[in-house]
């Protein structure tokens, strides 16, 4: 069983690739810009990062990222790109998420040898599972909590993001619950603001959800945004649980790995991860981190769901990237006998019945949360019509019936197809 940590990168450098890779390995382990007296051969052998593989790619005439002119070697004419894999002994840091990030995504992005560095993926030894229990509920547990055993969870986000009072939020929830929704979440911008405090929101919303569950047997999952300081998050989590809630949400980049991991150990309900701020890590192809690496950190920390955007979304992400991210969430992270740590991808950002067939065909399953705003609210049949149209679209997709054919006997889907130009 491996006791090494592996990381793969896309790099670009005006230096010889082998030299640049060795500099990266040294900087992120035992080395510095010059050999030190106590950096013995034995120490380097035991603790130095190893360049496991280099795959040379294409080259360009200009750097992909801004680079001081005096940093490039004299006479260079090309900026060479390559895929590089490094590995580290677990003994360097132990199974620690914060120190893992410092190791695989620390100062290397600033090294003078590079005009581009992007972390693409990480593979971790099973020792991490001894320290981080990972998702408590994941896909199967989320289905148990909601009672939705087949098809996606149809969800939505409270909008406007901010400005509503607790009573106004509760009025919207009442309409959504009556309309048949499975999942509702706070916006990432609405946590515990003075105009809509978390506890007042819980007090206004949970009686509606609980009463609906008493009448129908279906308990809608509401992801209350408890993002805050660690002690605050624990207290807000406890308040949600005491009121009968089944989910809390955190903006993972804002509260950090240590915050999520601490909350997970205390958590009794599903932990919904919002990746607000993700674009600053991902949007450049030349800098930052790919989702394949990024989401593994949060799976270990313990989220049960995480956002992946959606097809033809309102942001900049390409459809192939969205599906790759969703598949990654559903792929086991560790080899047996350790747990797989699979989590539920959350599709959102401009979704409606229009993307359902393509989403199902590309992903190959319906183990996801499918959040729609306008795709529900803008339906001519109102909230109930919007929710019904989405269920009908997913049923058609999962049974391989063309939407137009299915819509002949399903009025809400027919209305959605006309409204959203499907």
C-alpha cells in the first residue's frame, strides 16, 4: 500500500523542463535556492520530493503569465509546456489537509522558473482516511434524508440573494414546498446578516417544512448557510438540528479546510459545500487548480455535496468541464478497503428542462441535485408547474423517450419546452 503523495501539474518554463521540475521538487520539500550544509544526501533521500514523470507538450514564443524579463535565461526563445508528476513521502507532513495544501499547492506558483503552473490532480495514501472520515451522508445518505430514492433531487436557491426578511424567505419556502420541491438552499451571500439572521430564518422556515412533512411524509431538505467562524458554525448547526433541519451549508473557500473538517466531526446532518470563489483558482488554464484536485480536498474534509455549475451555464465554464467535475465527485477516491468518499454533485447556474437530456446522457446517471431558479419560477404553471416539468424531463431522459414525445401527455413539460425554446 502506497505511503506517498502524488500530484500532477501542467507547467510552462523557459528553462530546460527537467531542471524546472527538479527546482519545483526541491522547493516543495527539503531544498531551497542553494544547497545547505545540513541538507545531507540521506535527508534528501528520505524527504526530498521525487520527479516521477515528465511528458513534454508544445511550446510557445511568449509566456502565458506575466514574467519579469530578467528571470528568463539568456538566449531563450521558447516557453516549453509539460505535464509533470511529483511525489512526496507521507512522513514529510503526515495526513494533514492544511499541510497537504502547503506541499502540493504552496510557493511553487511563484517560482521564477515557471511562466505557468496548474495543479491538475492529487492521489493520496489511505492513511488520510484514518484522520478524515470524509462525507457522512454522500449520495445514499442524502437520498435517505429526503426520501427521494430515484432520479435527481429537484432544487432551487432563494432569490433575491439578499434583502429578504425571514418572513419573506419563509413565504417563498411555503410556495416551494407546496410546489413539490425536494431541496432548497440559501444563497452563498446570505448567511447571518443583520436583515435576515440565521436563527430567525430557521424559526420562520422549519415550522413550514416540518408541517409539510407531517402532512405528506416528505421532508424537504433546506441547506441553511451557516458560514462563519468555527464556534459560530457549531452553534448555528446545533440550532438547525434542534429545529429539525436536515442540512447545513458552508462556503468552503471562505471557511477553509480546517473549518469544514472541524464542522464535519461535529455535524449531524448533511453538509452542503458551496465553492464560491472557485473561479479565481480555476479560470486560467495556466494558473491555479483543476477541479479534479480541488474537490478531493473537500471530500476528505467532509462535504456531502459540492457545486459543479451546469450545462450551458451562466458562467464561463465549458460543458465538458462540468461533466468531468460531476463524474469526479462520483468516482471512488481511495482503493479498497478504504471508503470511496463519493459525494453528490450539484448542478445549477441557469438550468432548466432544456439541459436535462444532455446532462443525463453525458453523466449517465441521476445521482445529483439539479437546482433551477428561472427554470422553475419562470414556468407559466408557476412553481408547481416548473417542478413537475423538471421531473417529467428527467423521467423522459432516464427512459430514453424524446422530450417532444413525452410532452404530448405531460402538459407541464410541453409548457417548459415552449417557454425555454427546447
